[in-house]
């Protein structure tokens, strides 16, 4: 992990800043207790209080989602987020709830980027990708509601399809820093739902928008994609909430397709922390 990324971090136990020690094998805090955390083989840090790591996505889900995302179907969202970061002049960025790191690794070149997630397989995949591509992003296993990040350390927090921890995001943002929040728009995956359901409904708006930060902008991104191959269609399906509540009979209609055309729609919200 680069020194610039390590400088964003704080000890999850005592809150002190830290640095790499023992030839870069550990992250050691500078508090009186000198808490130490080993870097994994793939280069991430587990900064989660014991017992909590691993409550995120399982390895199989991570593999399916990476295959889908790396095929580029959601690249318009990644490009839009990177464009916003450029426009807002954000250099030090946290991707909160980064999953397998697809968006994180794409936002890292030219910036100081940290990805945090509770899923060990997700973070492991993200760190391996960073190593292979040299993206420069650093990754930690951590919960979003108690981030191991120093106060006011960041120019921007990005939260994509992840829970919004408004109060914690406000703590880690510098005054004047931005939160970029994105999730499913009302027509997102309507083509998929037309296959599954006789009467597909529109997605509801999200109810966890932060109250601690000031809304400055809202954008919508609407596109149509053709997902090719039953494996990619199944991967997309496994990323949705419908995966858990669709009957086998309805699911069978999707399994018969080799090609699926669907709308993708993302709602992007930008918030700002006051001075
Ligand atoms: Zn400590």
C-alpha cells in the first residue's frame, strides 16, 4: 500500500495514526499500545474488530460480480463517477463499500484511493487486481459505520450500491469535501424484471440519504445494455435483490435466455460537507 494511502488510516483500536514497519510487513499504530496489523499476501489490511470480517459477500458472489463488471456493462457509471471526481478536484478518495474493487481500481490512477468493505473475498480480489494492474489503490477490510480513517482526511467519499453511513462519512471528509452516492434508478434493470415478472414495478427511491451533509446536485444516467451469454445474465441476476425473492418457475424464464437487453439507470447524488 502506498505511503499516501497509509496516511489516510488510523488504528481501529485506539484511533492513532500509523505507518508501515518491519520492511512493510505490518501497519503499526503510533499510539502508546503500538497496535500492529499484518498486510495480507495480496496487500490489504484487515482493520476490522475481530469476528466482524467476512460478514460481507461470499467468494462465489464476488467471482460472478467481478466477471460481470469487468465485461464493462456498468462502465458508464464508473466513468461518470471518475468525471465527477475530476470536476470536484478530489484527490484523496474513499470508496466506502467497494466490494470487489471494480470502481475503486478504475478511480485510482492519479489519485490517492482507499477501498473499504467487510467482505474478505471482495477485498482480496480488489487488492489482487490493484497489484496486477498497478492501479495504486489500497484496500482494507472494515465496516462503513466505524471506518479506520482519520478525521477530515478525505476530499471525497464514494458510495456505490452500498449503505450510506452519513455521520461517519461527515467525520472523515474535510470541510468542503464531497460525498458521491449512487444507486439504482427507478428503471434500473427493468428489462430483467420484464422477463421475471408479469407486472414489473419501478424501483422505489432510496430512503437512507444523509442528513448531515448538504445536497448539491442530482444526476441520472440512463443507458441500454445487451448482456450476452447465460453466465453473464446469471451473474447480473445474482447481484440484484430479486435473486433472493424470485420463484424457481420465474427464474427458469431467465435461464432460457442467451441475450438480455435491459435499461440500466443510476441515480447519482452529490453532497457537500459545510465549513
Ligand atoms: Zn492503536
